[in-house]
């Protein structure tokens, strides 16, 4: 997910996406521990997506506190 797409999401959508992506990451990690994934780079991509979502969430929260 690109950062421009994340900026278009509402605050609630960002929170929902974070929980969804964390669940997906957990599933991938467990799957990778049991047997090798077809594409292990998915784990890295999901971690980065979660980080981008968290960054935007914190920025919006800080902006709301300032206002």
C-alpha cells in the first residue's frame, strides 16, 4: 500500500486496516514457521505497511492535539 493511498483513508479506516494487517502478519509468521512460504517477502511488505499506517495514525493524532 502506497503512502498516498493511506493519506486518503479516514481515521477509522486506518485503525481497521492496522488490525487486519496485524492479523495477516501473524498468520504469515505462523505459516512460515510451520512450512516455508512461497514468497517470504510478504512478511517484510506487511511489516512496512503496518509501519506506514501507524506513522499516519500518530501524525493525525498529533495534529488533532495541536488543534
